[in-house]
C-alpha cells in the first residue's frame, strides 16, 4: 500500500471514529469502511474542476421487476 493511500485511509478511519462518537473497540470496522471508501474513489476519475466524472468499473444495472398481470386492476370482490 502506498504511503499516500495509507495516510488517507488512516485519516478517514479516524474521522469516522470521531463522527461515531469515539466508540471503543471498533477500529477495525472504521478501517474497513475507510478502505472501502478509498477503493470507491479509486474506481472513479474526476476532472480537475469536478465537472466530469468517468467511472472505470460500473456495476451492471439491475433489471426492473416486471409488473404482474392484473396489477393495475383491483381484484373483484365476491358477494
């Protein structure tokens, strides 16, 4: 891990710890969250002015669930 990456993760994990009220015993959870955030940042590229963001790895879009037959009309009441 590069020094810059490690320093960023360390600072972010510390910030997460502070944001959550400085709880005891959750340092590894905060570190994992900081690593995940850094990984997400590294998968994107933004222009210097921030107007353009290019995503390197996009998750596959989920297919919308198709409506079932008769979803629009309520069932007829018996009786």
